[in-house]
C-alpha cells in the first residue's frame, strides 16, 4: 500500500504534469464516493460487497463502505493482491473518511 503523495512523487520522476493529473484523478475518484459509494467494483480478493475499489490509472483505490461512511483504505498498485496487504476493514491507513459528503487530508488539498 502507498499513499497519494508517494504515488505522485514516483510519477513526478518522469513527469510533473502527469503526477498532477494523477492526483486530480485520484481526488476526484475519492470525492465521487460521497454520492456514489457503491460505484466501484467489489474487491475480488475479499468477495465482500462492503470492500470496493476504483481504478485510477495503474492504481487501485480501495475503500470500505459502511452505513453513511466510506473509509479510504489506500492505494495499491494495480497488480497488488490485497490479501497480502493487511486488513482492509477498519483500516485507518490513511485516516480518510467520506462522511456527509466531505473528505479530509491529502485527498482534498
């Protein structure tokens, strides 16, 4: 699992413009969960409808849906198998929460 800043720094080694575009796409994807929490597909490794993912370029944005709240667990490379990445449910890895239509921390900056 990596955080948004790490992914952006890695992409910026090749292109600052593509890194900025990636950050915008990732944040837009996270923001969209405030209204469309179940739009992502169920993560195949878990087969649990409350654990979902959105693809942002070559990364998987993994999140956990509860009643009224979406927890962003983190970014994983597209080829990462989440069962090797620790627990998704209840994870506070990025401490990102969508609740009442808002996001905090690096996802909105």
